[in-house]
DNA sequence: CGCGTTTGACCAGCGC
DNA sequence: GCGCTGGTCAAACGCG
C-alpha cells in the first residue's frame, strides 16, 4: 500500500530515463509494464541494499557526477522511501557512482531480474487462484457425492423408498469431474427410470433432468420439459412460449411426466418482510394478478424474463393471516444461465422440489411418508442437526406437491405464522390455515442465512435499517450457506451442510446462535414454487415498484420446510 | 416509443 | 352440466 506511490514514481522516472536514452536496449525490450514493475521492485531492493551499506560509504558528491535524469530519479525515490533523509539517498547513489559502468549494468540486470520475478509471481498467484477454485469445486463435489452415498445407503435399507433424487445425481454428474465412475449412481438412476410407472413425482423428476441439461448445455431449451411439466394444462398455453418447447425426450421419465401433468413441484418461500420486493437474482415480468380465494391480498404472477422461453414462473402473495409475510412460490426450471445469486436460489428451489417429488409424497401419508424420505434420513444421519428428528406433514389436498421454506419463525420459538414448540419442534400452519404440521426444528443463527438469501433489493421508503446492516455483516455467512445450497441440488443435504456451516461460522464469529430457528417439513397449501426466485410484489405493486434502495426488515430467523 | 404493469376476459380443472 | 377457482392471455394504460 504505502509503496504504491513510490512504485509509480519509479516507473515514471524510468520511463523518462528510457526516453532520454539512458536505458539500454536490453531493458527496453522488456516492455513498459515489465520495465516499470521491475524498476519498482528494484527501487525497493536497491534502497534496502543501500540501507545495509549505510555507514560504509560517506561520499556525497553524487549529483555532481550523475546525469540529470538520475538525479531526478533519486530525488523521487528519496521522497517516498526515505522520508526525506537526503543523506541516505545520497549514499545510495554514491555507491552507484563509485563504479559507474559496472553498477549501471548490475542495476539493469537487477531490474530485468526483478521484472522477471514479478511476472513469475503474478503467474504463480494466478495459478494459485485457479487451484483454489478447483479445490473448492472438488470439495463441493465430494460433499455432494458423500451425501448421495448416504442416500443410497438409506435407500438400500428401505427398498420401498427406492426413489432417488435424480436431480442431485444428475447435478453431481455435471459438476463433478470424477462423476463418470459413479456406477452405483447410474444403477440407481436406471432403477429409478424403470420405476417411473409407480406413482412418482414425474414432473419433478423431469424438472430435475431439465436442470441437469441446464448444466450440460447452459442455454439448452430442454427446460421446456420443465415447462411442460409445470404447465398443468399444456393445451391451455397454445400461444405461450412454453408451448413452443420441444417435445419431451424419449426418456421414460419424461413420458411419465407428461402422463402426470398435475404432478408439478413447487417451492414456496415464506419470509417476513415489509418490503415489496425480495431479491433472488432473476428478472421477472408480471403477467397477471388475481384475487385468491380466502385471501384479501391479490396474488401476482411473474414470469422469468432472463430468457425468451424460460418456463419459470413465480407467484407472490402476502399471507392472509399475517400480511407481513411474503409468500413467493417458484415453479419450473430455468433454461438459461443464471447469475450466481439466481443460481443459488434456483438450485435451492429445484433441489427442494426434487426432494419433495423424489419421495413417496404421492402417498400423502403425511409424516410417515416424509419420514421415509431419504432426505429425512439425512437429517437423521446428520449429527450436526440434533433437532432434525422428525419430518412430518399432514395430508394436504394441494393440487401440486409443494415444499415450503418457512423463514418467518423468529428465534426462541416465536413464530410469525405458526408457533414453535420447545426445542424448535414447530407447528406450522400454512397460509390456508388448514393443515397444521409438525415440523422438525433446526438451530439457526439469527438472522437466518436462508432468510438472508432473500435480502430485499428494494424497500418502499426509508433508509437502510439496522437489520440490513446486520445482514451485510453476516454476508460471509450467507455466502457460505448459499454456496453450500447451490453446490448440491439436494436441498435437504445442502441445507444440512449449510446449517452446519452456519453453526460453525457463527461460533467463529462469536455471534449468538439462538436455537429458535427451525427447519421443518410441513404442509402448505398456500404456495409453492421451484426454480429461481426474485422480487416479490405486494398488494401495492405500484408502490413496490417505485420503491427501491431500502432494506426492508427481515425478521426471518428460522426456516421451516413444509410440503404438501 | 419501448417496456412493464394493470385488468378484464378466457380457458381448463375440479367438485357438486 | 354448471359453477367455482386458479392460471394465463392480451389489450389498454402508464412511465421513463
């Protein structure tokens, strides 16, 4: 930092020297950048050397024997590095003048060497950065594979639950370089494909595959599968972009998906927010608004506009019971590259949907069904999630399987829409208020990183609130969590990893980690969605649109997952 | 003028 | 078959 000005001065000086013909051709050949950097390094090195020799040489007639250029150079360097100690600088230059020819050559050689070292340093730094990235990716892939191994183990213990999270597997295939040797995984995929005749969430599976194809081909329109799956009535959208989507692949899963059009997964996020919009990294266009039955607040319909034919849609509606709760429902899978923030959310929702549909949810047996889900097994297996001992949901007659991430429950068991039992055992009542469910509780530091994922991008009015500051302070934790989620399409797995990470991070940051936050499975009929997420409109859409820049208060400090 | 929102109309699914 | 509801379309409108 402090040497930067000095470096610039040296660069400037040496450029002048070059222009004045005092630099030989050898130095000039290194180009301006190398020359300058090398000169800068040399300047420091030279100063140090001069300092070591300080006291050995006492002559003071440098200026009288050197060129004007050198004098200028010395003067520049002296000002910065020596703090105005002219004697020191003089000694340095005196040393140079003692043996003018040889010293000049030595200096230039040192400059060349310094520039070479600099270049090498930069190269190494770049390589190190690249390796770090690779290591991170490998770590993520390893974690994903490990969690999937746990799932496989669990599946073998429970043959009835042979439903495999195809999405996570596919994702792993895409993201892990060493995935080509996961024969067991492929076997499981085969088994799953052959078992599509069972009452499985085909729509979700198809959507998952779509996500996989996304990973394979970024802008692959194959996501149209997701669109088909998501469209409960394909014929109803003759003119819609979804209808333009290619037909389902010959894959049996796809065919099965088309056979069960109503089986489309949704992921709903309930967040307590006074802000009209929440940020999920995507761009949305409102295409409709309806008054939903039993809710005075209108429901807004949004479509992803990041791609022409992106099938992802989302619904935004405020909770009838508590209008401070914003329910955002995602549906479908993006067929285009997403920005990191959007990718995180998309992966999260897709993974949640995959988990939901990959389980025996069709039985609608409630708790038993979800308890049999491999994801639930993960919770059981995870020693870092002491409260995740139960996954239950009561039967909900929702037309679509929906998994709800409830971020509205406050720490300490104070719930926004539903109460929390001691130790985080939550009783979540969906907006519809029809199906209370027992939700497993999970410790979360406050504010919840998951909630932070939905940090609002706009606020109706007013300056950033303290909550926003807190959120920024914990951005690193957020990033850790979101990265963990994004790394694994299996939402439950990722969530477990995220929670563990958060807990560790919270301890590291010496931040309080109240255990009032929960992650549970519950029935929610009010919302659902899958895909990417973003801003949510409010009943006051116009005001919401106009408002921006603020940081609405997010009291979301817990996460409850509910499924229907 | 282009883009996004609003809003009434239309369509399909579902229950009675 | 009818009505209700959810979801979507598309013309009208507003804003920058």
